[in-house]
């Protein structure tokens, strides 16, 4: 494969994976199965391993995945909540056993097999036996503080039972919060009666529930939790994982009784088969079995990759399939403007729920399947997410089937559709598309964008539905009367929000470029573009060639940026933002000497800084030509360490990297 095509495929894969991460971790609305996601990630890993010079710090392979949702305080986990590698057949499970045996180098060990609950991971912090904090997994490194909601889960003890084998004064329990099947069905029935969308599956229901701002609603959903891990600081307090499970059960935590201590992989496989046959009899959803090396000293010795522990694996049960008829194919428009064809099916009962829709992903997938409207198809539901169409049952065709044609204009707003060469997704590029508007407003107001505190989902819904806001530019025309006319919006709250909107006008140009939501443009890329062009006007006039010539800006990004600014509606939006007083020019640094200290320097941020958020520290560094990366290596010039710095600080000290605090960072910035 030629290098330009290789780079384009890598960039396309990264963008697609990030999009699925957003839908899974932030929107709680996944569109593909775990198997499909793993295939995308595996392909990206394969390309990067063959061409390590193309690996970037922001690649999905260099992180766990995903990011925390807006609306809750973010907290850095003391020890990352890594995801698990997956196996989908017994051969892969035995291969995992062979790897563990090789790492053990002749030493004997056993496994613990536990059910893989389909829910939401939580981290519970206890001090002196009392629950003091509850966090979501978030992106694995940083979670969301949902302590008040966690307290409503009755299976989580607010104070543990007295136990002589205490793991210490402070400890952390990790578990999987889930919604029981009976409660899930009842919740969906109530939502349907109230005209709300049904949850796609119990995992989405659990995720949506734990993020409710009203703890009373959380309590009404009757969440439960199975505890699965115990930590005391950075260490495992017991010699075996089985002993930790026993201690948590004795301390009052809900530990799943369906678990097994297995001397060999054969017993693990027997447990997996036995529990698969009982899967539909359980009161909650599972999608497999988690297998862990029992010895905690061996766990520490085996270690982890950047994504997952080497001493554990998830064995996923086979997907469930059914045959039904495609009644129609309709196109949905997502937040990023992506047009996704969706098959509307003759309802069929599958994997514990009635299925009436299946994703078709894109136009090329429909052509690959040879799918016609009216066809009978085989569908698959894997991991309890939205089903996909596997194949057409051509033998059942009658001749009355009709071909599907992708629309030439956006089916929602009538705007232009763009499908760059080499990509499979068509997109509406209009900034005025109502289908994209709600998501665009949430993105525009997020912390790494314009940081408009208080502009949450419920408020955005009202602003759009009452037609007070038709694009992000209308935020700057809102009045006190507009806001106080909305439900649950008192004068004080409305005044505070207007103050936040006014303050957002002073954000850096990089924040604004990121806030506009240009495809392929993350916060780092936005900073590069802002520094290079210096103003929104200059950026809007740039040609594809000029954009492509910028270091770290490839052809895919260049075409995306050019297409966005070429749209008349988007150009008009930029002018309205400028007229409203939003800063559209870069605030230049006046001291070349200060800039020289940062140019080309790599920084890593770790821990909690006393006077800066991570986003603020990143912006200060990147505005002066420095680069912020996620991991410490020999190429790192500075590690900026705050409280609870963790393993990155240890790695910096091991490699001899310069470690500074916030005060020293500010001194570098000011030249003091």
C-alpha cells in the first residue's frame, strides 16, 4: 500500500473508532457490536505495528478508549480502570492460557471465572469503612463523580461490616452496576407511555440512570451492583483474587454467587459452557465470562498493556441471530452529520427483547449485502446492542423487492451531502441542520470548547424545540426573557448562564475552532490550525493544498476543513460569531524568548494541579508551541505533576525526565 493511501486509511480508522467511542461512552447509544469495534481496533493496531513511525499520541491504540460525559466533576482514578481483551472462541481462550503459562515459567496457578455483567463499571472509595466517593469508569483514566447517585444503590454498603481482615484504612471496591431485567422492562414501558425513547438494552439503561442529575430518579430505577475487585492504594491487599471476593462478600458487598475457582483452563471452559446454558434464566443480562489469574502477585508480575491486563480476558458468548423481513430503509442523521441507513424490520424477538430496527452502517454496506427493500434477512445481536444485518436470504425473494437509493440532499434540512473520496460515510455539511443541532450545542459548550457551564442536555432540548436556537450562533442572541420562559429556569440561573455565554466570547481561537465541530479536528488539531493561521477568516480562506502542507495536518483533515468553510451557511455563522463579539483572532505571544522555551518541547500532565485544570494547562503549553502527550517516554521533556500523580511520575523519575509543579510551569510561561 502506498504511503498516502496508508496514512488515509489509518486516519479514517482513528476517526471511525473515536466516533464509536463517543457514541458508546458519552451518548450511551452504541451503533456497532463489540466484535465489529474490536475488528476496527485490530486493523488499526496491525497497521501501526507495521509502521510505528505513524503512531501518534492521540491514536485510539494509545489509550483505553473513550472519555467522560459532560455534567459531573471529573476525577483521575488512582489506578486506571483498564478494559479487557476479548476472546470469541475456545481456541482463543486456550491461547490466553498458554500465554499465562509461559509468563508463569513453570509455576502453578489457578483461575477465577466470573460472569461478565452487562452494565456500567463503578469505583467506590472507602475511608475508615465509610463510603466517601463513587466514580464511573469514564475513559479508564478519568471518571465522573456520581457519589450521590451511588448512594441510592441499596446493594452498596454506606458503611462496611466489621471485618478483622481489613484491607486498610482506605480502600477501593470496583464493581459492575446493572439494571435487573424486570426493572428494565418496566422502565421501558413507562418511558414508552410518556413518549420517551426506549433504552436499547440494560447497559444503556444503567449508564443513563447513573448520570441522572436527580438522585430520586436513580433510586426509582433500582440499580444493583456486583463487586469484582478490591484495591488498597496501588496494591491488591490479599494474596488471591478469590480471597478478595470472599472479603468483599463478608464486608456486605453484593458478590456474584455464580463464580468458580478453576485449577485449569478445562474447568474454565466447563464453567463457560454451563453458564451459557443458564443465561436466559438469570435476572440480569450477561454477555460472557471474565477469566482472571487468581494469584495477585502473578497479576502484578504479568502486568498490563496500555489497554488491558495480561492476566485476565473476557470470553464473549456467540452472537444471537434471527430471520425477519426488511419493511423499509430510512436514513438517520447523527450529530456529526453522518447519514446512516437503518433497516425497519418486521418485529422479531431476539436476545431477550423485541427488535424492530437494524443498522446498515452506510451505502457501501447495503451494496455489499445486495439488500433490497422487502428482502428477508438474517440479523445478529451481539453484546445486546443494536442488531446488524448479516446476509440476505435470496431464496425468499418474490420479485416485489425494491432497490434503496441514498438521498442526494440531507433528509432533514435539505443541505448539501459530502462523501470524500475513499470514505464510506456520506455527511450533511450544513451547520443549520436540526438533526445535528442538539449535539452541536453540547459540543460547542463543552469544557475543551467554549466552556459554557450550565448548558446541559435538558436545556438544549428546550432551546431547540422552542426554536430559540437554530445554530450555535443564536446562543449569543439569547435574552433573559428567553431563558426564564423555559421550564425549571429561574431568573438567577438564567442570569448565570448569560454570564457564562458572555465569558465564552473571550476563549482562545483554538477553543472556537474546536467548538465548531469540524470533522477530524480535535482540540490539538484545532490549536495547530489556530496558531498557523492566526484568525478564523484566514483559516476559512485556506486552500486544501495550504492546509495539507502544515506539519501534522494530513489530506483528510485538510479536505474536511476546506469543505466546512466552503458551505455558505457555515461562512455566515462565522461572521455572526465575529459580529457577536466572539474572539476570532489568535492572541499572539509577544515574547519570542518565552516561546523558544516551549517550541518542540513535549510535556505530560499528571495528577491534580492546584490552580489549573488539565485543559487550561494544555492550552497554555500548546499556545506557546509546546506539545502535550499522554504517556511518558525518553522523548518527554517535562512532566508537570500535581497531587496523586501516580505511575506517570514514577516513570518520569525512572527515566530521569525533568519533573516540575504548577508554579514551575507558570515560571516557564512568564519567563520568571
